[in-house]
C-alpha cells in the first residue's frame, strides 16, 4: 500500500511535469502594445511576487501578464535612424527595431503593489542565442536631454566596447531594440535584488522573432 502510494505520487509528479511542458508550447505571439519585463513587489509581504520575471502590460488596467517562457515578441518594424547608427554602425542599417517612442514597446520594470518603494532590480543578460552567425541584437536608450546622439546600451550580444552592460532599475525604463537579421533571438535574463538584506535572483528567457 505504501509502495503504491509512492508510485502514484511519482506518476502524478511526472504528469505535472508533462502538463507544464505542454502548456509551454502554447506560445503567445505579441505584435504590439506596451509591455514591460520585470518583477512585481508585494509591499505587505515585503517580497517579490512568486510569478517571478514576467511580461506585464503597461497600458491596460487590470494589467495582462504573460509568462516569458510562453511568449514571443515579434519584430517587423524597420529603422535607419541615428540611434541605430550609433549603436551598430552605419554599415548595418537599416535594422529591424522595436522603438521606445512608438506604441509597441518592450521595456523593463519593477512594480510596487501597495504603498511602498520596491527594491531596485539589476537586469543582465547571459549569452544570447542568435539566428545566424554574426547576427546581433542590442537593447538601448536614446540620448535624452544632452542634445546629442548618444545612446545608453543596456544589452548587446556583441562583445567588445558595446558589450552586455545590464541596467539597474527602481521603477521603469523603456528600451529600443535593434536586430541585424531575421530569425529568433533568445536573451537569458537575470534579475537580482536585495530584500531585507538577502539577495534574490530570478531568471527567464526573453524571446524575439524578427520577420
Ligand atoms: Zn514600459
């Protein structure tokens, strides 16, 4: 009897694993609207919510939320602006982009749920998967009040001076994303913060499909 219960428990765990894998295949393809990738912080519980790194709609109330493992952000816009030139060099223009000034955005955020300030979160990316050799993706900010075409690169799959720098955010930052080639790009994101003096880490992969 005890052994049967153990076997049943194992079978149930296996089914749960398969169920999770099955749901992960039901991919949502996003083609518009303002999304932010980030963490929600529960002010009462004084901890980040258990859902971890997810995509959160910026403009809808209540917000829609998407699991990053089940979500692909499709990119079809094209740009050859000074911002792309500054990050990638003129020879790469035009690039496929998602703008930080248009209606379709993929930014970063830390959301406080309740009356408090959420801890600052540092986002970094591990090694990026690109569709073909030499393909490159970067997430960057356009220059703001300095009046010149400077950019602040946050993520960049290229190595060298424009390497993956990451960014620390206390609330919200929209990014512009540029891609040199069509195909699928996967950025393994890590979000780290300190809660009550203890480090916390969340991981999820951000996927773009450039068409
Ligand atoms: Zn945003």
